[in-house]
C-alpha cells in the first residue's frame, strides 16, 4: 500500500507545472529580438543542428519537422554523440539546449570547439549559466527548474522555439491559445488501462519528439523501463515485445501521419498490449484502444495542448507505483559527469 500523502518530489513538480504556462507565454513575449537573430542565422545557413541531452534532446526531436517545414535541414543529435562522433558544424546554425546550462557535455563541447561558430546559440532557463555566458542565448522566464524530471523546462523550451518559428513566419496564435486555455481531458481510463503493465513504449510520427519526452519522464518517475520508438521503428521488429504487460502510448495530431499512428494503435491492440492514444487528429476514436481526446491541432499547438495532460498522466502513473516518486535515487537534476 503506497502512502496517501503526496511525495515531496511530486509536490516540487506540481509547483513547477503550476506556473509553466504563464512562464512559457512570458518567455515568448520577451524573446523576440534573440529569436529574430536566430531566424536570420537560419535563413543564412539553411541548416540547423540541435544539440542537447535528455529532455533537451527530446525537444530538439520534436522541433525537427517544424523547422524542416521551412526548408531548413534540421537534425537533432544528443550532445554526447556529437562529442564522440561529430557531424560537421561548418555552415550550420547550432542551437545548444540545456535547461541548467551547466551539464557536463555542454562544458566539454564548448571547451573542445573553442566557442564553436558565429552561428552558435544557446537555449536555457538560466541567464547566469555557463551556456548563456558562452553563446548568445534565448533565456526562458522563471529561472532553473528545481524538481526532478523535466516539466516546466520542456514547456519553456518549446515556447522559445515558438518564438523562433514565429520569426520565421509561423503564426503562433493557436499555440499561445493552447497555453493560455489548457484542455483537461480525463485520463482515468487511460491510467486504468496501464495499471498492470511492467513497461511502456511511447511512439509517434510527427509528434515523436513529444513521445520521447514523455517516455523519458515515465521512466525517470516510475523507475520502470519506459522508452520511446518512432512509429516506423516500432513496426520494424520491436513489436515482438508487445503483449498484456507492455503498454503502448501513442501521440497523434491533425497531420499527414495520423493514419500511420492509427494503424499502429490497431496493430498494438491486436498484439494484446493496452494502448492509449493522445489524439488531436480530429478523427474518430480508434476501436479497441483508450483515447484521450483533444481539439484538432498539429505542430506546436498540438504539443502545447497535449504536453501538460501527458505530464500529469506520467506523474499519476508513477505515483501509483513508487512511494517516493519524483525523488531520484541514482540521478541528479544537473548531470555533471559523463
């Protein structure tokens, strides 16, 4: 029997989430000048390398398709991979993301690249961090996230990217509306559907980066093996693991990949896995799965609609399994070693 009192770690996450929407909106409002500078760099280079670790890398993955929509050759890579097997940085806009601006990989990368290039920028929550002092940076409102597992830091990182996309010509109105007027669909049935699983795989197509962020949060908080596979990669072999003990959580937006996500939901359910779909496609719910429905949305508006609900879902999933969820036992908030 788990204790009824809310764990201290989850209370800290609650506090972060309570102000994430307002901090994100404020971050958009105050970041126009730097966002315009980064957009100008992107127009000049036509190439973007997004570097980060953990949740910061998941944000990069989520943004890849949105920058590619602008004709920008965008690739997100873990910063650790760039250190060990680097892509060329010549002629590219580099965006290094670290909510603390102090992680071990950030320090080493700037040391080994001697400050990188004139087209190198940072994205962080901490204006006095090593990263913010090492490169012109977008800095989110509200300061460093204190709680373990990324929640507010994800939302603000997405908001800072929204500023860049707006400077590139996107209309941010729908995304800002999703932040200002959050939806709150009931997740009770979804949590019940996954009540007996021993692992979870999250997946998507254009929303794969969001799936990766939530997969990371699920495993950090619940300490179960929860991970993420892009929809096509899940199809190519790993479906062998599916069955009643492996939950599947899918993310579907109102975009050209919605039918592929639907097909995966059907296949995973037929394999015996309990399936949950975060669904902003506007299409009919999929038979045999549990749907968490949102108003039709795509891109950043879909991300901002789904993200806080998915965060609450991952927290509730963990709280039902771990008595001190939100308190890390093998990790630290800022990873200072490689």
